[in-house]
C-alpha cells in the first residue's frame, strides 16, 4: 500500500485540474481530491491497486456524484424535517467518547509532523485556505503545500490505525 500512496501522489495535480474543469471551482476540486486520497489510503483491502490512476479518478468521480445526490436530496427535504432531526439527534455517550479519542489521536499525530507540514494541513482543513493562499502565507511553493497536505493525511491515517490496534 505504501507503494500505491507514492504512485497516487503523481496524479494529484492532474486530478485537481480535471475536476476543476468539470466542476468550475478549484477549491471544491481540491477538496474532492483530498477526500479521494483519504478514501483510497484508508481502504481496508490489502489487495494492491492494479490501476492506481483509474482507481483514484473513479473514487473522485464517485465522491462528486455522491455530493450531487446529497445536495439534490437536501433541496427536496423540508427545512422543518431537518430542524426536527437536528433537535432530536444526540450522540450516545460511547459515540462522544469515540469522537473524543479520535480527536486526541489526530492531535497527537499532527504534533509529530514537521511544522510546515502540520501548518499546511491545518490551514487547509481548518481555515479553508486554498493551496495558493497557504503557499503565500508560508513562503513555500504550491506544489510543496500539496505534498505537505497529502503527507499529513497519510501520516495521520497510519498513526491512528497503529493506535487503534494497540
């Protein structure tokens, strides 16, 4: 799987450009590509990916389709239904503990990263900055920002899995 991750990095920019052309929104395209990378890297199968480029593209396109379906459903649902669902939803104590533990693991994993890698990831995921904005703010190239974000996602995934198995 480590080999697939290295190969997949080669398609990052290409896939962002492809989705940007389809969606007409660079930030949404980057978000979909990040989510696709996470999905591919977190897949539970140990079977090697034979066609990494095609697999990554299919995963990204499936995420776009799922997003469109969710948006279409939201437009059909009455706002009253959404309000009622939100009011009566309360996570179980176990779910709250699980989320708290996951957040703690993620914070520990992020703390292990080099500062520019961690900062790139946090600026993207928490502040929603574009890769160009992050590059400008940190004084590094856009391609280095992309590599930092992908590396941060991989590192966090690996560490959380390791801690889950303890």
